[in-house]
C-alpha cells in the first residue's frame, strides 16, 4: 500500500511539474499591443518583449565608464528629459540564428547612423564597467533584474539627432530569467521564460524637442464656411492641461470666435465633440474627451451667453483620428474639438 501511494504521489507530482513546464512561454512573437518606434529598425529575428512610453520622463545616458551602478557624476551620466519611448527586444539566439552581441550592436550603430544620428559614447563590458545607470534599468517596466543581473557580453551606445536621443543596451543572459504572471511588466500575464544565452536589446528614445502647441485661431467666418461645406469644423485653438479638462487661458480668442459664430447663426445647433490621441486606454480618453467637451459648452454658456440647449457635448476618445497616432505631430493633430451641425 505504501509503495502504491508513493507511486501515486510521484505520478501526480510529475504531471503537475510537466503541466507547469508546458505553461511557461518562450516569446517568439511581439508582445500584445506593441510596435517599433517610427523610423527606427529592429534587428532581424528579434521580437518585442516589453514596451512603455511616457509623455515626459528622464533617462540617464552613459557617457563614460561608471564608477558605481548608482553614479550621477556628470562626467559619466548625462540626463535628458522629454517624451520617452522604451522598447525591449528579445533575440532567442538559437541554432543557425546565433549572433554575438558585438554583431548586433554594430548593426544597430550603422542603422542609427544611416537614420542621421551622431554618436555620443559607446563601449563594451570593459568600458561600461558598472553601467548603464541602474536607476534607469532596474525598474518594474523592465521586470526589475532583466537588464541588471545575470548578464554577459554587454554592449552600449548612445546617439543624438536634433534633440532626439537614443540609447541602446545589448546583453546576453547568463542564466534563464523568468517573468511571472504577477509581474506588472509582463504583457502576457502568464509564466514567461527568457532563455539562457538569449540576447536582450533595450532601445530607449527621448525626444527633448519642445512639443509645440500649434495655436490655430479660426475666425467665425472660417468656421461657418467649413460647417457649410462639410457639416463640421475642427478647432485646434482650445488647449487643456495634461490629462485634465481645465481650459487654458490662451484658448480665449478661439472661444470668442466660436461664440461669434453661434450668435451670428441663431438657428444653428451643434454637437461639441472632444477628440484625443491614443495615449492611454480608450475608456480613459472617452471620459476625458467628454469632460473637455462639457468644459467648452460651460465656457460658451457662462462667459458668452450661448444657450446650453444649442450645444450637445460628446466624447469620441481616439475613434476618429485625422492622421496617424504614431508620431507626436500626428497626435497633436488628433487632439481637437469639433463643432458638428445637427
């Protein structure tokens, strides 16, 4: 009986272990909802493992051999601020596709130079020493230790192109790195395995160029002409605080022209439709765009005497872009308020 029980327990344990192993995924395709940074290539055979973006963030560029992983010495670390975009690629490095980190780094350097970037600093293990700066790599969005421990054959370079900065960190894994379903960085939300000897390629892009808010002040006559010809008019002169529905003071001239249009056309009833870019979830942007539309209606009613019943506020989120959301210029054009005749 004891022998039978032991065999039964062994069978159950083996089955559970096998099932667990089968559930562990080695990524062979891009993570859900990810894509390359516009205009920048990826290394052949690699897939997107992780990706994140901030409208305003900071990155420490390594510009010398780091004396310590937490160094802030300006001779070793140069901080840049702006819109940040981070993509982590995985090259499994299996079989005939095996490549050295040096070969991958040289390919990336040539590709960035072809794209018009100029070099700032580069190095291998010896030159990097304790870098890149751990504060920017040992973070949840990189699953903490993915690019800080268990690494070999490290390569790093950073480049610049007219206020656009790029840092590329390439390293092979010394041992397997597991990503748990509970990890906030894990887009698959299941057990992930980054195999030993696979190469992780980290590409950070920081756009430090001022993000111009293009104030386009349409006159009431221009608004009326657009509504007459197409039934609507896109208005870009109304600005809001980031992720808020607070109208900025510099929007006053455009609101005055909108009021002039509605006063000149007393029978005109309109939909006031808020539109956003696609940064964030659809639901968040739907709520934000409607709150912004309501703010416009409230402003026209309270300060310009336009009856609220003539204006219906709606939020379209990012369902009706006028151009691509893959560039800052495109996103700026997609952020707008439209008056639609009804």
